[in-house]
């Protein structure tokens, strides 16, 4: 259950994200849970399923990263090929153009980014690939459960939005193991948990999710 403190804290996180977006309007694209949230709250069907997050991730250009270092205290995490930043008390994971190990390159993410006001976020297809890779790395953890739910949210947004989900944009980044994980989520408890036990809602969520899974399975078979 979401509390008033959760909502207030998340509003503070959004303000911190706004600060970063305002500093680098062209070079920053938000990814991860914050991007899923922004997609969800801008979709009427998905809005009730939007979930607050307690931190945020973003991709940044090399040029803007140099400027960010001058403006903020940025800490490298060389093991994970990222940097970290604390702003307004919130932790940000920063992935830099050409230096990141994320499966979708910065240039590709920027080229397809979607804007919601001042925020630029990864498109649903790239976000789906990034979230699925994150789930692969931590599927047995609590964060992995959140990743699974975010993947279902993306499927709901894709199935009820104005723009069709282009599976061909996600497919190049996914392999057989990713497809197996998608099938695991389709049969797992996360969809029922999101539906809060409502069988009709769970059936609808599962239908949207299985549509994307089926398309990824087809594309994997075609690619050999």
C-alpha cells in the first residue's frame, strides 16, 4: 500500500530528476523504473498500476557528463561501468555514452526517446530490453520482482497506447535466455500480484504480456 510519505518522497525524487533534465535537456534520457513510471502515468489504462521508485537511472552524453562532473559530486563504479550521484538525498545511477555496458547503446536510446514535458525517457521497446536484461541479472531478488512487474507494465502501456509496440526494435538485444525469462514471468506470480488478486484484471494483464512474448518467440525463431 502506498502511503502519503511514499508519495511525498517520490515527488521530491521527481524534482531531483527535473533538476537534471533541466540542466541537460538534450543529452539526458531516463531509463529504469523512473522511465516506466513516466510512461505509465501518461497512459490512462496503465496509470492505476504505476509504481513509485526510490531512485533513478539515466543515460547521458559524453559532453554532458563532463559538465555534470563540474557541477555535481559524481562517484565512479568501475565494476558496473557506471557512475553514481546523490541529489536532493536520492541516488542516481548514471550510464555514459560509449562507456556503458548496457545492452542498448546510448545513440539508439536517444534516437527513439520519448518526451513527457521536460523529461526524455527511453522508448517502450528499448526500455523493455533494458528491463529484461536487468531482470536476467537479479531475477531471484526483490528488485527482480519489481523488474518483472515493470515488464508487465510496459506490455500494458504498449497494448493500450496510441502507438504499437515494435518488437523488431527490442529483438536485436534479446536472446534465447531472455525469451525463457519472459515465459517464466508469464507463468509467475507477479501478474496476479499486480492485479491484487482480481482474476479478470490478471487475465487482461497476462493477455497483453503474452502478446509481446509470442512476438519475441516468433522473431527468435525467424532469426535462427
